[in-house]
């Protein structure tokens, strides 16, 4: 393909930021959320962003709990910033709690 995706999001990476250098994609910067402590599988989210974008992790919206794992990056733009995110709801978590946590995050994103 001659065109690349601007963003690639992945759930269940089972990796933490410390080992993210093992999985680099040429032309992309990678951002990993910490995995749940004590879990070795079914955890972790990541975002790959084309390296010509100026992206930083937005800690206001990135979140990890037993019910929901999220990672958001803010892309600088000459017009207005763009926020890109990935989320994962572990099946061992509670659906209603995950939805409540997601609702809180979405409320913050609106303002």
C-alpha cells in the first residue's frame, strides 16, 4: 500500500511502556498504557501514530482500572488539537462500572 494509516490502535497488548520498544513500526511513534498489575494476559492498550504528527499522551483521559483501560493521545494541529483514543473492557470487569467510567471520560472530553 502506498498510504499508511494515521493511527493504529491495539487492545490486549499484554505489554507495558517499558517493553514497547520491542514492537516498533517503521514510520510510527508508539504509546502504551501500563498493563493491569498482576495480569499477564488480557490487558494493555496502545496507539501508534504516524511520526509526522506531534502526539503526546493525554493523562487527563488515559485510565486503567479493573473495568476499563483507556489511552488517549492529543495531536497538535494548526487549527485545533485532535484527540485519539483506544479503550478495552476486560471481560473480568463489571459492565456497568466500565460504562460509568467511560461516561466520566467522555464528559471530560466534551469540555
